[in-house]
């Protein structure tokens, strides 16, 4: 099984730090932010990883190298211009296609059982399984709605595919995808999975499911969030199951 970490972004809300440091490398509790995703993947036996690059990408390549320091094999997918989430995944198709794969955001720290997510993905035969969480601030990130079986029925306020009560969640950025998602991606160009690919799949009848996560999730998208995450980890208030002793 392979994985992709999305790391091409500019990190605009983290400026001025990200004027000279890519978002993936901003420090959180003494580690580059992207390292949390790498350690999560390694803990679940996923060792082949592709990372997309754009803004200050060579710093990421120089810092992480071939991944051997983490017990991983890292490949890079440069982008010019930047391709957003969907275009980034499409651009890495040759690395990812052929089997189910994981996608993570480099600016998210999550402690989720990826092995359990994969098992749920296979049980439902989903085209995509998105790790979701209940959050009173869900509207800030975009609301997704699912039925009682956790099948996703509505994306970001678009018309629902069923007429029944639905539960609202936010998308954590962690997801497991089947290669058939590529059939719903245009040629390599900038586009969003949540605004283009997944709604198209939903209305084509492809099964998209949520995996409900109530554990640790932190998005490090501004200086305050970076400070909160650092304090939570350094104080021991947040303990990540995949962190080395």
C-alpha cells in the first residue's frame, strides 16, 4: 500500500514564517510538521510515500531525502504551477494507481487507526473513505453529511443524494482512495477533490463513506494553531500513539 502527503501549498496563514520555510517544515514540538504524517504512515506499515512539491519544495526534498531516516521510501512529485488537492493527486497517478492508497495533508496532526480505516474501506467496497469528525466549528472547514451507515450523501452544501435525515461532519484531510477515483479526475490541472471530484463521484452513484474519528486532530494553519499544537504535545496533554518513545 502507498500513500501521498500533500505538501505543495504556500502556507499563507503562517506567514511570515512560510516566506522562507515551507509549511511542511514549520516546527511543532521540535519536529517538522510533515514528520507527524510520516510517522503515522510508518506505524501502520505504509512505507512507500509520494510528496508533492511547489512552494520551497527543494527544502522539503533536502530535509527528508529518500526517507531512509524514517524507514520509508519517499518519492517526490514537483508541480509548476501548483495543482491543488485533485491536480496534485492526478499528477502522482503513475505512483499511486494499481492499489488502494492513503492521502494526508502535511499541515494536519491526526492520531487515527489507519488499519481500521482501511478495513472499513474494504468492507464497504468504497471508492473513497474520508476520515470525518463531528465538530461544532465544521462550517469553517466545510460540512459533509452522512447517513446512518456513514455513507456520504452531501458535500459542501450541494444537493443531497437522498431524502433522509443526515449527520453533519467535517473532513479531516485523511482519506483512503481506490484507484477508480482517477476516472473522475480531468487531465492534470488545478482542481479540488472536495469541490470537483467527490461531488461528481457522489452523483454518479459511487460509494463514498466516512470513518468517524473522535480522537486527536489538529490542523496547523496559522501561528496560533502552531503554538497550541506545540503546547499540547510538549505538555503531554496530547499523546500520539505512533510517536517513538
